[in-house]
DNA sequence: ACAAACCATAACCATTCGGTTATGGTTCGA
DNA sequence: TCGAACCATAACCGAATGGTTATGGTTTGT
C-alpha cells in the first residue's frame, strides 16, 4: 500500500482548491489537467502544482496519454487521516465503556 | 453545535504541533498552557497561538481559572472533517458509521 | 506589598504557500 | 512539416505561517 506520510495528507487537504480538485476527481472520475483547469478557476500552472502536492500525498495518480495527462483520485490514500481519526473513536469507545463490543468489528 | 468553517478545521489540523496538542488534550484531558508548553517543545507564545488556531476551529475550549487557563479538546468539532470524508466510497462506510455514532454520544 | 508565575499579545523574522507570467518539451492535427 | 495544444517547470511576488523575544496584565504566594 505504501502509505504516505500522514502530514502530507493533512497538508494537502488543508487547501480548499486542492480539496475541490480531489472532490471533482472523485465525482467525475479521471480528468485531464486541461479540464481540471477550467474547473478550478485558477491558472494551469497553479493546477499542476496543486496536483503535485496531491500526488506527494498519494491522493491522486496520473497517466500520461500523448500530450495530455489524466489524473484520478486515490481515495484509499485517505487512510492515514482515517487512522488518525480512529484514535479518537477508540478513545471515546473506551470512555463510554463500549470498548469490547466495538473492538470485535474493528478490523475489516 | 455551531459548526466551524470546515476550512478552519482542516487548516488547524494540518500542522503537526497542533495535532500533537489536540491529541495530548484528548488523551490526558484538560491542561494548562504551562503544561502544554512543556509538552510541545516550543515557546509558550507559540503554544498560545496554536491554541488560538484550534479555538477558531472549535477544536478546543478554554476555561480561565485565576492566572491559569485550562484547555480541553472538543472532539465533536471533528464533525466537519468526518462529513467531508463521508463522501468517499462505500468501502469506508462502516468505519464512518462507527465513528459518527461515537461522535453523536459526545454531544447530546 | 511585591516578586514571581501564568498567559496573551505585539513586534519581528525567515520560510512556505498559492498565485502569477514566461518558457520549453512533446504530441497532435491540418 | 509546422503551428497549435497540452503540460510541467522555472522565476518571481505578496501574503500567510510558524517560530522567536519582548512586554504587559492578572493573579498567587510569601
């Protein structure tokens, strides 16, 4: 799976434009940089840089096809963020004395 | 409820020191700025500023008590992040449901 | 009463960030 | 073949970020 540094994931998603790009890729599927640029409302180089940041977090993958590059979302890369949030789930379960009941279903 | 701007939540948690402070408050419960400063490894003003950012995201609440200020985590403020993550895939559905259930019990 | 402790804010600094325009490398279409 | 389209990178810029030290306001202990 090669999980990315969690910090990269949090950082990448801290920017609204990057979140919007990720959402768009998730909703509409694979898209070219050109299409994403029309969508994002910023310049093409800006989009390319955002995609680079998302790539560093493993949140997107790209596929070269002639002169265009297709990007697609990789929602599995959200795992570090979910893992982090899960700490609080564990904490709360413990706190509410529901630990054992839930632990059974923890591992998928 | 008074849910904070989701952007504030993402931004606040994008910094590792801030995440560490939030984690510490969650694990150990209410703490003074003094205690958090010893924990964080940065200066007291730096901690105060981080706490202000977390406050803007509603991730912490504070209580003045004489000359010290006690901060505590407000995990329910993670809700905007969970809402956002909730968009992604049936694969994660179960984990979200469990987490959200726990969150609901936090704030009746 | 007063010095010390605790905290927040101000002032400052270096770095990072998010944007731009400029440029160059491929690749496609006519 | 050759101009145009697509994309990434470079170069640059202002603003935001994360840290520092300095300062001042309360509150506490002696």
